[in-house]
C-alpha cells in the first residue's frame, strides 16, 4: 500500500561504540527511508536508546527496514519498537466532548442541572423552536455512515470507517466551528437506515451522510429530505460536486472557454459522478456524457444499468453517443474522473480538444498520473494533496453547513450548492489564476467564511431560511 511520505519512528538500542549510529542510518537509507529527527532517549556506558524518525512512502519500506535492522546475531543494534505517527495520532480517538461551562459550585450545579434546567425544559415544551437557542442542536451535525464506501477502500464496515468519521468531525470544528459527532450504523438496509436517522434527528441541526455506497445513497438522501426539516447533505455526492464545479469555473477562466459551449465527459456514474453532472447542468452546461465501467451511458442501454443510471441517461448525452470511454473523450473539452485508478491513457487525452482540462480525482491513485499528461492537457487537477489543484471536499462542507445552520435552513438546495461553488472559486482573484492554481487552500480562512455567507444568502433568496439575518 502506498503512503504519502508517512513518518515512522524506530526506537533502537544501539551499542555505545563508534559507528553504530552510522550503521543504522546506512541501513535505513539503503531501504529507501529519508532521515528525520534523531533523539537520545536513554544512555549508559553500554548502550544508547535512540528514536530515529524516518520518512517512508510504502509499507514495504517499513517492513524491509525492520527486517534489515533486526538481523539475528547482530548485537550492536536491537529493534525495540516501531511507531507510526499516523497511528499515534489516532490513539484514544481524535475528538472528545468538553463542557462549555465549568461546574465548580453547588450554584453552578443547580443552574446547569436540577432544579434550574427544568425552567428551560418547560420553555422548550411550550415553544419547541427555543431548542435551537438554548441547546446544542443549532450547532451540532451528525456525521453518519454505514461503512459501505469508505474513501477508496470500499465496503469495510462502519467500525473500520470510524477514523474517517472522526476526521470529518474535526474538520467541521476546525473550519466551520461546528460540533459534529460520528454515528455508525450497523446495517445496510435502506429502510432501517432511514428510520434510524429520522429517530435520532431531533438531536441535530443537520445530517451529513458519509461514505454510503451508490445507488442506495440516493434513495436514503431523498427519503430523509422528504421527512426531515433540517439540512441533509451527502458529502460524497454534493461536496465533491461543489468543489469540482469551483475548480472548473476557474479552469475555464484560464483557458477562456464558456461552460455553456464546452463538452464534458465524466468517468464514474456513482454518487459523485451523478451529482457532478447535475450541478453542471444546473449551472448551464449542456453537453455532458457520463461513462461507467461498461462505457457510455445512453438512453436505451440494456446492460449494466439501474434506475439511477437510466435517470442519468435522460438528462445527459444529448446526442445519445455510444461506445467506450475512449470514444467519449474524443473532442471533449473537459474530463472529470471520479471512478478508479488508471482508467484513461495518455493517448485518450491526446484526442481531446485543444486546451483540455483533466480532473483525475480518484483516490489514492488517479485515473491517470498527472505527470504523464504534462504538456498534453492544459490544466490537470486531482483529489490528492501532493499534487497541485487538489479538489478537496473540505473547501465546501464546513462553510456550507455553517451558513445553513446560521440561517436556520430547512434544506440544502441546488442554489445553495452553486453559491458555495462560486464562493470557493472567487476566493482566488482572477489575475492570480494559472494552470496550477485554480483552487484555493483549505487553510484560507476567507474561503469558509465566504462559503457560509454565500450559502446563507442563497437560502434566503430561495425561500428555505427560517431567519433573515446571519
């Protein structure tokens, strides 16, 4: 499994003689590791215990290094432990609950709990809307998964998906100041998932669906939106679509093309691909062709189809093109990949229109390696942080939920998503745009504030806000 320059710490017991540390460093270097910090943990006349931090890029490097440093019969080097910094960071989980008010006296206790709390309970009973003012509901989002489509790992189950859910909750807090909490559902039954979420919904101001496989995710979201009067958002669909559209807005400025006049091919007809097609259409695109593993999706296709793909065929592919993804890419201005690794080739990209735009967003391995089409495609973006132009959902969901919660939105609609996309795109001044800078950084605070404001304004204009100021 490939890592992205992960940091691993080897704790070694080294014989206290000249050259021992050098020998260890040499072994690590031969195994492909790059040296980080070296610290002495303990020392005596016979031995020194050192922590040696090493940057590695594959799991095999870690195993090879451990093996090379642990050769039987070598009494000058002893491997004591191996610590992966990623695992260390996850120890005991990444989030925790904290009291906003300190309880230090009996007076405090009587106000936050009995008897004082009864006054607030009765007020909410008489006016339920007060719960959003006097409880955590207004600022709390549930991050809910069944673990069926976790990252690029697939159906690994809800418990294995928990680290992702915790990470998502951290991002909500860091970039939107929203208290989010992971909810794991130990079922794949659509009816049971919908029923469970409806039953727990009174706890939350919004619901973020996460890592739920298509096509079930479409039905789950639609049924929840019909049943609940709070924002429901499946981030794998709509977060990806919003940021992808933001990137395309700026990419088109660079190549001086208009959304209404370009042709687009999308690889992937799952949650993300479907939502991307819909947001592009809502924003004014007209010529979109979507492909799956069986090729172009078209009206009347009989094989490898389902109701979601049939519905997609009705709103895309105006010329009813047929064939393979290679056929679909010929002459197209834009390729959007939300499918799998190595889906397209350099030769396919060569058949695209002049000044082509390629968003290869499969993670961790994109549809095509960006380096291989340098000088062929005019603009390239991926879903990875180690390439330029990262299409990162984190640019969207914190600000989007912030704006929706602040304005008391009863739903998240297409107008709000398009407003979020333009807010992300406009965070970069037009004269600063370039082929390798079409998407702002997630650490640009202006992005999240601008998204929140744009979403709140769009909610008011589209009639889903319950407040008129934010």
